[in-house]
């Protein structure tokens, strides 16, 4: 019984995080390597000054399953998706699977349904494509709970070199 109590205490301590864990990610071209991702919703102004809803995909060097709300999380990049949807109460942006342009403007001007900006430490003027292969909806809350997709992009390093960034990710919602 003492062994069980000690083991139970270790399990409780190990699960003491926020309850929001990152999903796996593998993006090449960035150092240190991106190994996991998470996402949070936001409200902000797009490049035209319009208040819009969006999602921030966060990329970390920490391994998959890391607490994405931890102060120790090593965030290396953000891929912000700005939609054309105006805020209304506590509503979150709806996004459908498909391709979105990654543009260097921060924030981007949304023409159509959405546009994205990829902010990567040490890489500037990033252009490319974000392909959302799955935008998973939780059936009980009817809210997005996970994004899955691929990124193909290129930008310029601080030294002036072209840096290609590509890979796949699963980004659970971390809020």
C-alpha cells in the first residue's frame, strides 16, 4: 500500500501542468529544431486596420507533449492566421482546411477569407504556403480543438541567406 501511495504521488506531481500539451511538429530549416506546436485564438487588427478574429500557431523546440502554457516553453516561431471574420462576443475564428498564403506583411491585409504571417526568430520577409489538412472540431463544444497541416516557406536570415522552412505539424488548442 505504501508503494502504491508513493507511485500515486509521483503521477500527481508529473501531471501538474496546465493540461494543455503541444502536438508533434517537424519543420526543417530552423535551428534549434522545431519539435512541437500549439495554437491560441486572438482578436487583432489586420493590415487594413479592421478588427478580425484569428489563430496563432506556436512552434516550440520542446518535444511533443510539453505544457504549451509553461514559462519554460521555448517558442521559436508563430504563424498567425488572420481571417476576415469580425469579432462578436467570445466567438473564435472558424477556419476550414485548405491553402492559405503566407505573406511578409505583419499584420497581413486579408483579401478573401484568410491570410497568414510567419514570424521566425532570425528569419525575415517570409513568403510561402500554409496547407491546413485538418481543422478538427470537438463534437461536445463545437469548437476547434486542433489544427493539422504543412508549411512550405522561405525567408531571409539576418546574414542575408535564403532560408527554406518546410514540414508538418499538429497544433492542439492551448487555452
